[in-house]
């Protein structure tokens, strides 16, 4: 129930968690009852007899009781003593000898392990074994959210990822390998197999301990054991990928979380990695998955192993996406270049969620043991009983991850990863949103002013070029270009295939995955071009990719994908009602000798004013001896590729006074333009409408989702405005009419997003043709809704809303265009009605 509630209102849960965090105790407390140390014996063991020492207990942690020793003669000299709990311990748990051995062996290899001082295995000293290490001053965060990190939060996350890479890239010495290698019983078992067996055994032992104390077995225990069976089956099914190999010796930390790290406050890197008691020779991805587990659960009202980030706006909170964390990790292991490590990681990355599922089962077993110790009276922390009761919820989370192992972290299929590229929809959305908000919006006014006022306004701003290079360098380039588009060739040649490393797209395979990326771009008027995802280039590139010949792709598609040139689309004509495209009068005459002759006037040819525009997709009526005179109306038009140098740009057009320099909307004239048929023709004579329909389906998703992004930003700006603006004795936000319009805006935006997402999924499932009604519906609904919502928001701004001081007026102009572009509302309403009446 707690998990369900958290998923419904993650932001509210985060606020509650913060409130609880503020009331939490400090880093250290007085030594708790039952945990007293014999200070005299400690000093004697450390050969520091006679010195005064202050002993405090660390409040955090559920495993080994840990104490801070501060010496009176030198308060800068502080040591940490970490000991096993008293009482009966579960087999293999609380292994301070292992902690000491790992820290001592790995620190000289560059791993930020604490400086080991001494190990005591004589239980006569303090009743249990303990070890001592030097205290490291720095920042310690008690939960996965890194409360208090503020604007540095992302740096700490990525620093932790690099720390994991450092640990895994260090080849452990032979004596540590011998110490950590599990005894061989039968056939070799990989790390995940051993983990499932170990933690099932620990869960059973905790249950037995509870039963011995008179406690009844939890009904969740049987669920936990069923989960263990399921995990074992998943590991077996994916053994080839998740097996690290018996010969590959890698130290896995075993509990790799930020609360087991001390961070350098200046560099944000890990200064000390703590708590090696669960370390083993294992799989490196176990640690990475453990660190990424909070991405699978929402924030909880109490800090602890359950509190996570699912459902939060990661960019807003400064939390990098899981793919950014993975990218930082992979970049670091590439730099450190340990032989064999990258192959082990690449094979297993598609199964990161399986590693996380095993990690949550491990946590469930641990907290079950904590609960057993709490009932027995020998727990390490004061909140042990509360934490220990979470075992059933952790089992539930692990079950969820086990059922959907390939989806949760969206790390894609087996491939090369880096921080600058990602196949993940959630990663792209977060990264694009961050880039828009942090790199583009701060320059938006400057860029729009350049387009309106600069003497060079019909040439691209140098700032645009700079941002495009930055986006390209970060892998945020050609994100619209789906893998299916890169691979599909409908030209008939079947030869030219664009490989993923050539087109440098986002690696997405479905329009439904790209739709939310469009929304993130729509927050800024200039953002789409910066990511090379702007109309009409996106549609034109898709057309050339699907219908172009090898030569056409080499001449036009490659430079378009690289952002070296731009393009335009010539369809609408001033002399006819272009809402019925069979009216188009421009002609493409086939002279029968391999040449095509073009004549006609086009307007609203977006992009034609741009000096970088080098090619136009020109649609006209096919004529000539080789074209059937009796072809049906929708088989009479063709599309051809025409160099812009052959066309005459007559004038720029304006939309409500906006000329949208430098790309503009132009009137264009073709006067006896002659092109080689082999170079120009797309697919064949009479195929123009077929190509147009293939082009317009995804394009309408792009336009609609960008519009929704514009509305979200408009609403954000308006909410801030009405909270600070006062009229008639109170803020505008306090007036009922304003509140009603804000509420309606939220309803309309969210309804519309769902309609577009449904349409995108339908296109992915059944194709453009079978999704015609849905495409027509969004083409009508979203621009109409956008105009209505923006009109109500503009009203709240008063005169300022009509000016260029905010983006709302320009957003409105763009939304109003869409009620006519690609066909007016009336045409699409007719299509919807006809298809509806046929059903």
C-alpha cells in the first residue's frame, strides 16, 4: 500500500521524506544502551593507553555498530571502530575480517578505501571482532536522494559511478582473490547464482531466528521463496550474458550506495568507500545495478532502502538519468582500460534490471535479518524494527523488476554505451529537457532578438551553430530518426542501408518513444533545429531515407543528417485551394529522354529562405508521354528532388507579422526547371500522395507533441506570473476565474498528450494508413486546444502577453498555423467522420 501511494504522488512523498529528514538525528549520537565499549581495552589494543578519548556512535547503518573515537590530545586525529553486533549472528554476516582485508588490499590500487589501522579477532577485547580505520572528513548523505547536495547533486552521482569503475578496474592481488573466492562445491556458479542462493539461505535463517523467539512466520516469506525460485530461473535463462566468468577476478562491493560513501566537498568525487563486509569476487554490474535501484521506486516518506526517484522530474531535481550514470561508469572503465572488463559489462548491460531484482531480494533478506535482530534485542540502529518490517515491500519490488527485466532502466540492447549516447527513451527525454533548460533557454531571448533585429538575420546566428555542435557532441542529434527508418528502404534498390553509427540518431525504434522527446524540445521555439529535429527537414530526411535512391541518399541525406545543409518542401500553391491537393497545378513533365521539366508557383515553402537550404522536395502533376493520362486523381502527382539553385525565391511570407528568419516561409517559382529524372524522381511517377502520407503521419506526432511542450512551458511561466502579480487586493492566482482557467489548461494539456501518445502507439502497431483516423484526430484536436489554452493564458498576462517579451504570442502563432498546415481542420474532420461511419 505504501509503494502504491508513493507511485501516485511521488512529489508529495518526497516532501514528506524531506520533512522527516529534517527531524532526523545527526551523524553521531551518544553510545546507545547495550552498545557500550570498554574504552580502556580499546586504547590498550591501539597502544594508546593513558590518553583521553571521546566515543560517539554513528547513528546511520543497520549492520555493524560503528563508533567515532576522538582523542583529547589531538582532536584532528579521529578513528572509526567498526565491530560485529553481539549475540548470535547469521552465517557469513557482519564479516569485519573481510572488510579489513578488502580495504587494506584495494587502497594501494587507487580504490578510495579507508586507511586500515588494525584488526582485532580477539573477542576478549570487546566481545566481538572489530577493525579500526582512519576517519575521513567529507560529505555523507544518508539516503539515495542526497539531501543537501543541491546544485551539485548530479556531480556526486557521476562521481559515485566513477568510483565503481575504479573499484572494478583494479585487479585484486592474489592473496585477496584467495581470501574472497568461494569454496568450490560441485559445478562453477556465477555471481548472480551464488547471490540468489546466499540470500535465500539468509532469509530462511532470519525466519528460523524469529521462529525460535516465538514469532510467527510472515505470510510474505513464502512469496520471498517463490521470488528466489523465479530469480534463479531468470539467471539460468540469461546465463551466457550475466556470467562474469570464473577466470575474471573482480571485487564487487556488495552494497554500493551513496550512504556508504564519503564525498570530497570540492571535487564531488568519492573520498572514501565504506562498508566492504559484503564484498566478493563478483560481477561488476551488481554494484552498478545496486546504485541504480532507486530509479525503480518512488520517493518514500521515510528515508531508507526504499526511497527512490521513480515518477520525479529528474532534471528538475538535478538527478541524472540512469543512462547518464551508466554512461559515466562506462566512460571511466574505458579510460582505466582493464582487459576483459568492458566485454563483461557490455554482455550484461541489457540485464541491468535483473541485477537490480537480485539486489532488492538481497535487501529484503538483510532487513529480514535486521528485524530478527531487533526482536532479539541486538540490532545496530534504533530504527531497526521499522526498517526490518519493510522486507515484504522489497520482495514486491524485486518481483516487479523480475517480471519486466528488460524495461525498467531502459538501457537498450547490447551495444557500446557512453555518457554521450543512449537508446533509452527516458534518458533522451531527461537529457533533452536538461539541455533545453540549461543550454538553450538562457540564450532564447538573444536568439529571437537576432532573428528580428540583426542586420544578418537571414543567416544563422553563430550561437545556434555553437549549440548545435554541443548537442551533436552530447549525442542529442537526429533523435527523430528511428532505427526502423534507418533500415527501411522502399526505393526498390534494397542496397543502401544507414547503419546506426552513421546516422547518429537516438537509437529509438518507435514513434511513441520519440513523442515525449518532441515535447521536451517544444519548450523552446529554437530547440528543434539545435537537435537537427526541425521541420521540414525531419520529414524530408525520412522521405529520402525511405524512397530515395543510393545516389540521392549520398547527395542529400548524408549532409542533412550531418546538419551541413537544410531543405524545404514545396506543395501548397497560391492559385488553387490546396486543401484539396488534387488541385495542385504545378507540373512535372517527363520529356521521355530522361529529363523532367518543372513549372509552377509554390508558397508557404518553409525553410526556403535559409541560405543553407540546398534542396526542395517539389510536388507536381505528372505529365508527358510516359505518364498515363487516365490515372485516378491520387495517382497523378509525383515528387522530385530539386536543387534550390534551380528555383527562384520570390519573397518571404509572414505569420501574424513573424517571418521566422532565417529559415522563413517563402513563395517559390519553378520556370522550365530541367532536372535529370534519375537524379530527381522519388519512387516513380504518380507516387506523390503515397509519399506524402508516409511523411505526414510521424510529422503530425512531432508537431503535436512539440505544441504540448510549448503549452507546458507557457503554463509554467503563467503560474509564476499570477502568483506574483496583484490585482484587486490579492494575487491574480487568488481569483476564482484565474484558477478555473489554470485548471482547464491542465485538464486539456494532459488529455491531449494522452490522445497523441495513443495515436503514436497505433502508428507503431498498425502503420500510418491504418491509423488515419487517429492521425486526423490529433491534427484537429491539439492545435484547437492549444489556441484555446494559449488564449486563456495570454489573457492572464495582459498587454505583456501580446509582446515579444514572453514566448506565448509566438507559441500562439505557431499553434494557429497548425490548424491550416498539412490540411485545414475541416478536411480532417471530414476524414474522421467518414472513417467513423464506416466502422
